[in-house]
């Protein structure tokens, strides 16, 4: 004998998604952990940026950290760079990584199912509530960082990663856009959190999944991976926003990073949804899907990385590490020309244009026995430039530390008046020397002149 | 008076892997009836309650709830409320917030508080309505779980161990609520290990053992299934009483390991059918032995339960 197929009339109507969403939001916001996180995200960045901006020692190892004295907008970017490393993966772990597991811990699944009457709607409501809380947290980090910087330093122009100057309005728009871009990988990690939370039940491993993945990906990004693989990782968009601060914008890596992150968010959410709907809620001892996590969760995502890497390598000019001699030289010369103009204005000298300077760079990595490509702190470059009306060619030497993600720090090693000292003497007193040390960003996908 | 069936199950089967949780179970519960579900751990009570709540679907058989057949997909039938394995409540929310959220999910106006207040009052939790339930005792949570079920004015109420953890006052509240609901026509199916609760509340019981029905019918009929019982006998002359008991046909005196209660030199434990016990009393009176106390060691219902299920000899893990 088999169970009869029921007419639909026996089933009560499921609760509307909006009401389920509201309930999930109330549950999340009633947790002291979430309240503490919200408070911290809305207050701590402002305090941090204001405090650091008023100190003499700046976090120069963080992108834009060296400009925190110069403009309030740099502070928000320092918060962004710190957040993408630790805060955002941890936030997603604590919010998304627990949203399903909490019901296992409390033993409330049956109650919730009886009340909502639709596992699909429960999933949607939980997903939307998680997204809302994460957006509130990210909005707090953004707003608080900006507020702290503007209050402590002021609304001043921002120097980009190629040395060009962004007006305060331009800086505001770009900073907000950068934070918006970071939402995509945050969503990807949130989806991983949902997947971990669904798949691993009450096990604390579910909570740790986004944080562990972020840690693993950060380690991977330190390695000299082929650029196609690097761009196929969901965490790449956590770095690619830096391309917004060059002119022209380094759109290729950013758009690919966003697309990859959104694909991860979609695939991981779909996998979590599938696992959730297949779950047997009558099993009180449910402690995760065990082997199914690997088969239904990790393997499809590993396949997504492989597929993305193949697509990127075929569809883009990506080769090797993406850090090539010509690109480094172009990037350094461009940044030098922009910053030279900035120094000229500081010193109240007659303005010159980048075209008049005709700055070029000649770079070598590690001497003759090493190929001039790839990351490393053994790049040595000589920048040459011209001044209008002068026949002599100016030269300055830089040591470059280029990291695998394309970011570099150029350390000046030349005449004190040009790039050999951290300060320059201006008519109004000593001022920071923009040519002494500066950050740059190599476009990993740009075609070199050789191509 | 004819009552329409709230639950009608025939040949229900349900397995979890190799474990057969329900094996051809029949169940009939009329509207307005309080129906008890008893059985040792692992008997399949929770599984059966889960089927009624729509948390699982049967592998086979036919189940009708409130007159409509239940299908193969997970779905909660309209008019059904209750809980299994304890009420699912959120400790970070207050009692009122828990109920308001539930009312909202069930489609009631979120701003309407009368239903929530009524439910809290019925179970005696008005004074702690705005306290977070993190600090609630087990009994208070049970009562709040019952209040949650009441919110929807169910026609079938399914309760798993509703008296678990209740103090006498809480038990009184719960019993009163269940009795009133039944009087208003709601069918109540409840599981319990406490036979006194079942005797006080239920008109009919179904006894399950290893997934099968071993008894189903009125509570009075279950008591009659108990067969021979042990009786505790306290008299003015224990030695004489012992002698008389040994001479009474159909009666035997429990000694040593036969005795299920704590040994007491003045107390005699005798075992036999009711007629033999009656004959013993007559003989004691004739022998000028005063009977100070004569009562079953184990209540008839409990004895019937033990006899039917062989409980006490088994200690299986409960099937979910």
C-alpha cells in the first residue's frame, strides 16, 4: 500500500515571504552577537580612522594608508582594505554561517516548519534577512570610515594609485563605488556561509567555513599563481577595487572579479538551497550532511574555479602572473609623472604637464639572471623625465616591491630634492614628499606594448 | 453522539533506513476527543506525531487528517497545530515576541495582540509575557508551546509530552486548557509517559510497541488488560496476614526479588486476580486481622502498559 496523493486543499497556505523575512530579521537582530557587530561596524571605523589620522605614524603598508594625513577619504579606503582581509569574511561567517545552524542548536526546525509551512520560503526569508544584516554591517563600515576621516582630516582631494588627483567629489563617488564593488565578494562569502550552515548543521565547522575559505584564499593570493587562476578566485574582487583609483580605470580585473564573485554567490546559494530542500527535518540528531558536503558543495565550487580559469585564459590576454616588465615600467612612469606635478605644486614651481615631462621608466628584476616578470621585491627601476626648456634628462631610482596581486610600493632612492627623502622643503615649511614612497597598481590583464 | 474523525490512519508505515519506526499502524481520533499515545522509548510515538503535524510523510498506508487525505509531500494541514520534541521557541525573544511572530507567520494581523494575550492568559504566563524566554523553566516553555498552538484555534492539536517539566500549578493550567479545547470540539493527540496524566485527560489511548499498535481503545478497557496485579497489604498482624494469604486460593505472596517495591517487614505484597484479593479480605476479617491499607503497587493503567509493551525489559533509543 502506498500513501495517497493529496489534493492541495489539505495544505494550509504557507506564510508570506515578507512575514518570514521580518521574523528572521527580528531573530537575527535580537542576538547580542549581531548587535555587538552592528555597534562595532558603525562606531569602530570612525574611531580608528580619526585616531590614526591624528598620529604621526601612518599605516603605510596598507593601500592609501600613507595619504591619511592628506585627505579624509583615505581613511575609508584603509578601512576597506582592512575589512576585505579580515572583517568581511568574519562578518559573513558570524551572520550567514550561523543562520541555519542556529535552528539546529535551538531545536526549532519543526516549529518553524509548522509555522511557515514551506521550506522554500524559509530559505528565501533567511537568505534575505542575512543579506539585510550584512548590508547594514557593510554600510556601517563604509559610513563610519568616511565620517571618521572627514571629521579628522577633511574633505580634500585624494591621490590615486597612479598618482593622479581625484577631486573631493570624485573621491567620494569612487570610494562609495569601491565599497559597492566589495559587496559582490561579500555576497559570495555569505553564500558560502549559508552553504556551510545548511550542510554542516549544528557543527561549528559551518560557522567557520567562510573564515577558513577566506584564510585559504588569502594564502593562495600570496602565491605567484597564473593570473587566470587568480582572477577565477571569489576573493579577487576584494582586491580589484583598487583599479578604480587609476586613470583610466583598470576595468578588466574588476569586472571579471565582480562576475566571478556573483557567480560564486549564485552557485553556492543554489547548492545550499538544494541541500536544504533535501534535508530530513525529522532527524533530530542531524549533524551535517557529511560526505554530501564534499560532493554537493565543495566539488561544484572547485569546478567553477576551474571553468572560470579556463574562460579567463581563453577570453583575455592574461598570461603568466600578469606582472610584466613593460607594464611595471608604464605604471611607474605614469605614477611618477602625476606625482611629480603634485610635488611641483607643493614647491610652488611652474606647473608642467605629464606630456611635457615625457617620463619613462626602465626596470630590471633581480639582475641579468632573472626574468623581468612576476612579483618580488627585487625590481629596480630608473625613471627619466624632461623639463620644458631644459636639455638635461632627470633620473631617479626606485626599488619596487611588487606583490602577486599587482600592487607595488615604489621606494625612492635618488636626490634628496627629488625622491630621496620623506619630506621636501616648501616655501611654507617641510611637507611630505609624494615622490619618496608611493603605491601603484599594475593592471594584470592589460596588453603590453610588445603584444 | 456521532463525532467526525479528526484523524483516520490505516496501515501507516514509516522507516528510517533499516529501522522500521511504524509498522502498519491504525489510528482513529474523533473530534472533541483527547487521545493518548503511549509506548516505550523507540515505539514510534514521535514519528506518528510528526506525520500528523506534516513534518514527515508516511512510506505507506493511508492517513486522513480533518477529513482530507495526506499527500506524499511535506505539508502541514490547515487546522493542525502542536509540537513534537518540545516546543521550538527562540530564547532571545520574549514570550510575547515568540507568539506575535508565530501569529504573523500564520497570517494573523501582526498588530492584533488580543489573541496573543488570550493565549498567554490561558496558560498562565501573562506575568512573564515580556520576559525573554532564555530564563524560562522547562515547564514554562511547555506552557508557552501550548499557547503557541492555541493561537491558531486548531481543530487538531498534537502535543508531545505536554506535561513534561510542569509543576502542579502548571499541570493544572495545561489540563484545563486541553479539557476545554476538547469540549469545544478540538481533537487532541498527546503522548506521555505519565499514566496518571493519560488517565486524567484521555478518553482513549493507543499503545505502541516497536512501531506496532498493541492496544487501542478506551482507558477503562486498557486498565482491564492489566491482569494480575501486585497489592500492598498493611495489616494489624503481619504474621497472621501472611499465613492467611498463603491459604487463599489463586493468591501468592511476593518475596525477595519478586517484590518491585522497597522491602518493609510490616508490609505484605500479594499477587493475584481481583476475586482472589476479595477473598483474602474476607478471610482476614474472619481471622480478626484488621486491614489498614490495601492498594495496587503499580496503577492498573501502568501495569497494563508494562504487560502490553514488555517495557522495563527494553531500553531502546527513541526513533525520531
